[in-house]
C-alpha cells in the first residue's frame, strides 16, 4: 500500500511543470516578425540567450537565472529594446510591452526607472543637438563674422551648463537607486563635464584632465558592472586615449585608476586584464610600454594580489623593464656572414638599427622586404651614418647558413648569428615578438625600443 502511494505521489510530482527561475513575458501586439531574440553581453561579446518564433505574447522561461547584467531584445535585424536590466535571481519574473509609441514594464520597478532615465537623458542630448544646429547655421553666414567669436563662446557656455546638468541628473538618479544594479549601470557613464578655460591652458592639460577624470564615479565595488557593453566600451575609449596621448605623465592617472579598483578584487583583476590586453600585450599594436610598467608596479603593490598573478607580473616586469630608452643595450657574441667572430660592441657606427629576427619568420621577411625600399634608411646607410645589424639568436646553424647565402640577406646590412645563444639563455632582450628592433646611438644607447617598421623612415630622417 505504501509503495503504491509513493509511486502515485512520484508520478504527480514529475508531471508538474518545473518552476522557472527566469520568466520574461514579451508582448509585441502591433507588429509581426519571424523571430524574437533576447541577447546578453558576455566577456566582450554579444551572445544570444533565447529565441522564439513571433507571437503577440511570448514567454521566455528557464530554470536558471540570468546573470546580472544588461540585455536587449531584437527581432531578426532590428533592436526592439536597447537595454533592460537584470539585477539578480529575485528580479527575473516580469513583463514588457513594446509598441510604436512606448515601452512599458510590469512587475519590474527597476526597468521602469531605467526606461524613464534613458528618456530623460535624451532630452539633454536634444538640447545639445539644437545648439549644434545653431552653430552650423552661424557657420553658413547667418551671423556676421565679427560676432562669431562671441556667439561661439556663448554656445560653449550653454553646452557646458547642459553637460553639468546632465551629470548631476545622472549622479542624483544613481543615488536614488542605490542598492539596485541600475545605480551601478548609471555610474558607469556619467558625462565628463568639459573643463573651463580657467582650468585648462594647453592641449596637454586637457588630455591630463580627461584621463584623470574618465573613471570618476565608476562602481568599482560592483564587479558585475563589467558584464555590460557600457563598461566594455568605456575601457576601450580609455585605452584609446592612453595610446593617443602617450605621455609618461599620464601613468600616474592610470595607476590611480587601478588603485581605485582595488576596493574589489574582481574589479581590479578585470580592469587590469582589459588594460593589459591592449596596452601591455607584447602582440598588441597599441601597447604603451611605460604605462604597462607603471601598471605592473602598481599591481605588485596590491596587498590582495593573487599569488599566481604576482609571479606572472614579476616575471613580466623583469622582461620588459630593461633596454628602455636611455639605457645601453647589453653586449653579446656574433658570428658574421663571412665566418668571423666578434661582439656587438665591436661594431662601430654613429647610429645602429639592431634587428632581432628569425630568417624564416614570415613577418621578418615581410619587414625586411619593405625596409629594402626605404629611401631615408638606404641614404643613411650609403652615407655611413647608420648600420643595420640583423641578428639571428637561435641554434639552428642550417637556417643561418641558408639565410646568409640567399638573396634575402641584404648586402648593405651586417648579418650576425648569436652562435653561443647568450641572448636567449641570459634573456638579454624580450624576444617574444619578432622582428624586434632598436635604434641605438654611438654608445649603443637606446633611442627607440621596439621600433616599428612604419616608424623607421621618420626616426632615421630626424637623426642629427
């Protein structure tokens, strides 16, 4: 009898529909589409989460909760909702209605607030657009030239007021929504108010201001904020500024950003990794070495730094904190193409272009081919002002012998092989990326480290 009751109860339980942790009802009564999709943002990429054939009312369900973040709803090709927020497992059962004139949420106060917030931001943007239209009309001749400067000054004052008002609205809304993920989302992207003329007297001061204040108000304590497109784009803009401005003085502001992120281990790790990928990676075309060195030193001063990261950063710093501009490169042994043996220091020249390479490396071959046609470089070689010294630093003598007897060995260059492998064994240079070039002066002092092929002509042209 008990067994029978147990089996009846078990069958009853298994027939019941599973409770959904996530249930989002999407109503689109006025349109017809083939498919409606919900997308999220994961590790820098747009990811489709759910898709359904269109019906006027669709219910997207899942036993699992959506991760905290920003999501959007699309039909086959058009975004229907730019963004809605998921704050956590407790806020994942709501409805949204989309029509031509409005978007409305039911049972989601946070998304209602977000929707209203975005509409209010648009009013500030509309005000700026009207001022820009006034400026365009003025440029077309609607205002006499002698009045133009006064008019432009007036526009700039108005734009600055709008910018400040917009930022104040953003910060006030973030404070009102404290405790919600919406507050963190808002704090990602407050407008940076334009500095006044009293604050800024030069282009460099303006650049300092932008880098210093770029992450003001950022919610470092909320590492989930990085799982949004807003944060990803903000980091990309920051990297772009650092690469574009590229001055050692800016490193103090980058370090200040990292220190601000130290309030949360995850936030620190995420922002460091993102900056490192662009600014610090040896394969990135946008690396800024002095900034990366400052980043590594700041990270190594972080008391909560994970042990694995500490070991890696120490090794990384050891690799790149050498052969910097102004330092003298180390000496090493060479066997030249004629079979004679010498050292790098024995090669005398007013200037030297040291070209660390592998003869069969495709990029090395490509760069050598381009260099052969560089007018300024060839002229400096012909005048005896500069020597190009290519160096093969691995142990395959067959590769070396094949190279020096091939047409690829430019006869106007000096070609050497580090036959005792001292460069690699003593880690004299960071050779993870090749070709790796240095421009050196008479004392073998570094003028430019990691010279790129498209910089050679400009640097050689400016040699005295």
